[in-house]
C-alpha cells in the first residue's frame, strides 16, 4: 500500500458546462446510497461507472479470518490468487457473471509465504513479492507445484530485499521475452546482488545549493537512487536495474507496444512547496531516472537527467494499475491504462497517444465510490471485464467484477462511426511513432554492460545521430548509451563543432562520467552557446549542465564565473516559464553573479506564486556575500509576510527551517541590526481574515461581466491581469504558466479552450456544474448532522474526511456505522465570490490574462488601446 497521511479537500477543476460532464458518460441512477443496517464492503450500487458498464461484488472478505487484501493475480486456470497485506495467500474461484456472490469459492493456500504486495502466476510457478516476514525475509519468492496437487510445496527465495513498510517491494509482472519485472518503493534497498544495470551507476543527489531533509524528519536518511524497477530471468538470475528515481510506485504494466508504465506517488506533506510533484503516470524506459530525492531535493520534471511524466494526476494514493486490453471494453477504453487511487476511491482511465518515441496522456475518472480503497486490478482475458480489489491497512476488503454489458453500437462509450477508423494523419503519426520507438530500442541495446564485442562503432554512430534529437526520450536514451561507453573514447568529441543540443547533452554526460580535469572542457564547450539562439528547453538544460559541473566537481580551479554570468544572466527572464527563472536563480546565486541577491529578494516580493517565492528564499538561505541592508531586511520580512500561506504538513516547517539556516549565517552585529525580524514569528490565528486581500466591490453576476468581456477587444493591461490573478487568489489552487498551486487544474490553456462567458460562469457560479472527478460527498449522520468533504484516509471503519479547504491538514473523523446516507454534494469545493473584491476593468484584465496563456506577446495585447 502507498502511504497516505493527509490530503486536502479542495481538489476542483475548471467547470464549464453540464454538456462536458455528460459527455464522459457517467450514470447517476442512484445518487443517494443508504448504508443503514450494518457495515461491510461498499455495495455495488454505490459505484459510478460509464454508461453500459456494470459492477458486481464477487466476494466480501471476512476481515477477522482472512484479513485485508492488497494484490491479486490470475492463475493459469482463470482463478484469482490474492494476498492479505499482513497475512496469508488465498485462491478465489469467482462466481460466474450474473450469479450470486455466495457461489464464489475461496481457499487459503497451504504455504508459509504471504504478506505479498505483488503476485504473478506463470508456467514457471507462482511469484510472490513479500513485503514483510517471509520464510527467510522479504523479497521475491517462487512457489512451485511439483506433484500436481494444486498446492505449492517448493519455495525458493530468488531475490532478497528488505521489507520497506508501505514503501517496500511491490508488484511483479511478466514482460516481453519472458523476463520478470518488479518494482519497489524508496524505503527498499537495492538487492545485494545485482548483475547489471541499465541505469548508469553514477546516481547522486546532484543538487546545486544543497538539500534540506523533510521538515518532519520523514525518510531523512533515504538518498538516491530511490524507488526502482528490477528485471530478472524466471529463475531469479541476471538481476538488472531497469529504472530508478521513484518515490513509491506500487504497480507496473506493459502496453501492447511492450512499453512499461507506472503510477508514482506524491509526497503530500510537500504540497505548496516548489519541490512538490503530484502523483503521475511515468513511461518507464530502459535506464530511466525520475528524480525522487528526499526533502527539498525532489528534482523538477524538466531536469535533463530525469524523465518527466506522461500525465500528472494530482493528489492521491497510487495503487494497482493495468491496461484494459483484453477486457472486451468498447473502443474508448479498450487500450486505456487503468490506475487506482486508494485514498480518493477512483480508478482513472488514462488514454495514451504517441509523442515521438514516448507518449502523452489524458485521464478521466472511470470507476468511483465513497469509500473505494482500490488496491489492485486484473483483466479477465477469457470472459472479459476486470476484477478490482479493495482493502489494505486492515480495513474492509472485497473483490468486484467490472464488465461492459452495453451495446457497442449505441453506447456513449463507443466513438461515433466516423471516428472509428484512424485518419491518414493518425496513421502517419502512428507509423512515425513506431519508427521512433524502434530507434530508441536500438539505443537501449547499449544500456547493458558488458556490451557485445565490436559494437562500439555501431553504438557511436547511433548515439551521435540521436543525442541532439528534439525527442526527449530519444535524447535521454542516447545519453544513457553514451554514459555506458568508456569515457576516454568520447570525451574529446565535446570540443568539436557540434550542434547546441548535442553540446548540452554531452556536457551533462561528461559531468556525470568524467573527473575534475574535465570541468574546464565542459565550461569551454557550454560558453560557446548563444543564449538568444536557444529555445526554452535548451536554456533549462544548459543551466542544468552548468549545475552538474559544479555538483560533481565543485567550483573547480578555473572558476569562469564572470563568463558564465555574462552568458546566462537574464534574471528575471520576463515572459519566460518560471522554471527558467528558478534555475537561473539557482545557478547565479552559486556563482555570485552581481546583484543576484537583490533581484531574488525582489522576486520573493512580486512573484505571484508562493512556491516561486519559496524557491528564491531557499536559494538565498546560506548566502553570506552580496547583501545590502535593504535586501537583507526585505528577505527576513518575507518570512513574516508569508505566514498566512498554507500547504502540507511539512510546509510551515520547511519555511521555518529555511529561515533558521539564514539566521545561522548572520553575525551578531547583523542580528542586532535586524531586531525583531530574527525573533519568533507570531502565530497566525485568523487565517480567513488574512486571506481577504481587499475590500468588497460588489457581488458580480454572470451577465454583468460576460457582456463587457465579450465586447471588449483591446486596451488590456498584462501586468495588471497578472496581478489580479494573484489578488483573486487563483494561485492558491491553480497553476498558470508553471506557477501556482496544484489543488485545481492547470489554467494555462483555459483561455484557448473556453469562451469569456464560459470562464465567467465557472468563476461566478462554481456550483452550476460540478465534475464527478472532483465533487465532494455529503454524509448524513445518525444524529442528523451533515459532513461534507472527501474521504482522504481510512482506518478500520473510520473515514477521515477532509472538509476545510483553508486547512488541508485537518480531518473530521466519522464512523461508517453512524452514516445513514451518502450522496454527491451540490456545493462545489471551489469558493464563490472570488471576483467580488475586483472592479470591472480589473476583471477584464484578468480574463485577458487567462486568454493570453500568460504570454505578454499574445495578440490580445497587440491591438491598439481604445
């Protein structure tokens, strides 16, 4: 299971119209579900599924005798094998579709192996990934039936690992070619015996300006490589590190192309900080790294030496995943990646589309209920449908069958007839993607050591043809292949006449593989690049290359700080994505670029997003040179000003720890000069009052704003629109051009998808249309009270309900036995009245800012002012 200690209740999306909601195809036949009359597993009638699908409860697990089930596999006879998180293995023969639940047969397997969080049955035996006390400890076991009695009497411990709690050994699956793949969370040590690694074994923290551990001390001793994916042969030999850098990926799955995916967890305590990364779907390629580091060290998605996500999901607790292929679902879902969220009780359907040699994705809710602590999913390839298990953490467990029973011709889940066949453009895109993937697979042949004799010339040609590719996954695969070649054979190539992207990628590789003597050559090559001729991604990667040259080798003997500053010091880069400014600040503070402290302090005051402000405060925390009295006072004043900001459990601790480090760098004379600014910060008691930025203007209606918004076409003020985005508190929930919160959806593209009227309706009347994906639930209790919120955690029969959007760390606990009725809330978690402190010109500037996607050069600002 994935650790989930708290979650904020205020997930909400930009809601536009009921038509968008209906198009998803969700059915609402039973909006109110009665739970009176006893506890037990969530009834099938409480599920929400797309039209045409049905849910049957196959088996309700007696918790006292069979525990709480967290993983499943299907054996060769079509039966399910399951495991209690803290106990035994069970074999389940499900009742046939449409039959009574009582027809399901369950038996406990006669084996001492249990406590599995990963199961796989193949012709070679039953594989059990034990995250607990196996016969000889945790790790991968193989159980075999040698006498044909349908029991597993032979037990081999193939790979020994430590039990990492809920961040320990997890899923085990079979991959192309019959190799086994297993994953483990970041509390799991790599096995003592690893035969080879596709990931170059040069992992490090690689954090310019250092790292601070979690403010609450969680996993402070866990360093790179973090969670990992291993591969091995069926007998447990040839153990290979396939990918690293995860936080806590519970499950993995291959698609029809033979490509591996996972659903990695977030660190919810980090919510609101610049190092928070949401739960996300990752395409797990050979030799990949995904950037988990403890505390403030979490790498952002855009680092060149890490691979980003296919799609970000947001808050949640990732558990089982599976591709729906073979489930006999309609076309819309038959190739979807289904991913389980334990805490919010949702199974998302992720649609994947080719993106070069990798993929891009979109997600929508597929199955949901309250509560629905999803643990695992298995496709029934023979009969169709999927089995879904719930449970974990000693709470009520059950197995459900979800199948499609609708008519393919009439179902809303089926695409229109004219969309059923791929277009010529789609066919061309598919063919191009297949070629790109094939090239990446060729490169991945050179990720293993040792490599075939005589292959170095072939490797060199292929690497240099792709290491400058605009395709990020191809570029990454080529760099990993290069790092697996002897460095003496390619380090001199960096000094040649090569393209900018090739220069940057090779500089990163040499920083990771070379030694101190290579640092001057790295700097010399990078200094040849013209900042103005690079695109934004190349600029970010250039900054990362410089950073790695310093994290790996220190400042070095040459210290060309002045030349580097002359090349890259464009801070703040107006109109650029915040990621460029963040990395500029990180590098320029390190090389002590003139005036960088004053500029960072100014950004701490003016950046609209709190996470940006925190980043700049973090960068300056250990700096002792270059301060003026004004900049130092402004820096420490910020810690008082930021007091009303809210985030996860570690949010306030991180900020105070940054402050204390900065205070520790002051002399006694400097402390005296700062006076009260270095003393304790008073506790903020009235958060709601402090969050009111301005006085009331009026309670705006849709018509009062939509009409002028649709008629006005010029005279908009970009800077004022940006300011109003912050004044209206949009940044607290939403990201925009890479800045802001993640509680709501990213609004960067909202202006390009929706009209001014639709946006006005969504802000002024947030209750008009509430997406099922983000709606909250009303719980009617025995004492006639009503609790509204989202199930954020479960403990036995106690539901922990997140109810207060202003304080995401607080829960209201309710017992399931006291619930009379549950139903969707008609009230949106998105606050109303957000525009009531703005006047009409300010609101119109805000709408223009949304339509511009945050680009000051947008055509909306080019029209002559009225």
